[in-house]
C-alpha cells in the first residue's frame, strides 16, 4: 500500500546496500522510520527532501514490516537555520526533543503544525532562537498531556488569585506546577523536592509562552537571568515528566 504524507526529517543513518534509514515526523502517521535508496547527494528535489530542516511530501510504500520511501518532493527548505549557530543549536535541540517525545506511528497533527511553525519562525528569527525553543516546548507540553499547573497550588489547590502580589512565585518541579508559600515550606523538607523561586512572575512568563502565537517570539529576547531560570525549570520539568533534557545537553553547555 502506498501512503502519501507531509513530513519533517528527524534523523537518518546509512544502512546496507547503499540505502538510508530516514526517521520522519509525518503529519498523518506520526513518527515513522523508512528506508530509501534515493541518493541524498544528488541535487534533485527528492534528495533535498531527505535533509534536515526540510518540509516535504513523501510517497511511502507500507509493507508488512517496514516503510520504504518511493519518492519525495521538498516543499520548503529552511536552509537559513544552518547558517547561524544560534538558530542551528535551537533547531537541533528541537529535532532531538521531537525524536524522543514522539511515539512510533502515533499521529500528532497539532504538534506537527506547531513544529512546522517553529521551523518557519526560527529560520527568520531576529532575536534569540532559544526563546522560540522555550515557547515551542511550553506549547508542546499541553499537547503531550503534561502541561504544568499554573492556576492553583499543586500542594493544597488554593487558587493563584487568592494570593497577593508575589505570593505565588514558586514553581515546584516535583509538584508539577506552582506552589503556595505554605506548601513550599513543607515540600522543602522532602529530600527530592525541586522548587524554584524566580525573581519574576513565572505564571505570566509561562502563560505568555502558552497563549501567544509562536511567531510572536521571533522578536522577543528574555533577560539573561530570566532565560537562565526558564531554561533550568524546563530542563528539569521535561526530564521529570518526559524523560528528556535537550536544553542542558544541547544548549546550556555550549556557545
Ligand atoms: Zn498550597
């Protein structure tokens, strides 16, 4: 059976007989691994469609046990990502994140559209590409069913509004969201507690990432100290709830 789908290349490797195994994030079928003998080094549109940071249409033969790419046609190449180290680092962490978070053959069309919007935005960003990566990750958490709790205390359930100015500045990674001062004091006594008390309003920052279109962040730069705390919280949070930490391994230690 032949299937046709849009997709993004997540990674590829050589296999036997001059063939390659391409891991694709497809819109209709989710993540799939497909073999191909299309020569990646040629200048054809099919070859371009096998490279990273390309959005393409694929005709894929679905056999009993394996997928095989028959033909491919690049729709858009976000080549400018490779020309800038900041964009490249953010986009590489994004690809690694998607590769780890997606289950095989589990369609996630909403996340696919968000991923495409990320590639569009990062390829033309005029500020830190890492801010776009933060926004992408925060938005993806809801789609993956692990959104942080930002409206009430994760310890006692008190609503965020019932606390005065500055009363809800703590974020508990272990609790999975914001935490009130009383519960924070209690939780700190637990050996595995992981609480951040940023000097800015974390509810507003995460809410901003969650609610604004991704393209908004093409022009947004966070202050370095804010970016540092957001990076730390998201790294710990994704590590705990998704088993993934692409922010420290790919970005935090480099540049
Ligand atoms: Zn509480």
